[in-house]
């Protein structure tokens, strides 16, 4: 049995051929980009690993006495991420409330009776 081609089959085939040609041109344009995306991903992975080591060495330089200003002057910028370590010690003293901060602090030195009377107008007889 021989299958006959209808005009509609020819139009469908022609349409699909054109679509495939367009798609091939689009794929050709994206292939270099795919290679660059792969390179970029690898370079970012390498940079992340380098940043971790850089951060550790930068902290070691600071521990040895170098200041951030000195290191920056030598083109050693502060690291993007500091290495993980022990968290900074928290201040164990409790924080004062707003009311405590606003209240006057009494003198730390005990006053003797003569000093107390000098500051008290009633004690001197003045009114």
C-alpha cells in the first residue's frame, strides 16, 4: 500500500522544517554562552575557596599586629567573608534601662554631716 501525500502534509512538513532551522540558529547562538556559563561557574567556585583561605590569612595578619589600615595600604583589602570561629564574647553586664540611664547617679563618696549641711539651705537657716 502506498501512502499518498496530501497538500496539508506538505504544509506541515514545511512548517516543521522552518521551525527546526530557526531553532538550529538559536542553538548555535547559545552554545558559546553555555561554555562561558560553565567557565564562570568554575571560576566562582575557585574564588569562593580562595576567599575562605584569604579571610583566614587576613585574620592571622591582624592577630600578628597588622591593622586594617596598614593591610589596606598594601592592597590587602578586608576579606569579603571572615572565617568562622568562636563567636565574640557577649558583655555579661546587664544593660541599663532607659529609666536607669535617665536617673541621676548618686555620689559614690559618702558625704559627712558638714558637706550635707552646706548643700541643704534649711540647715543653714536660709529660706
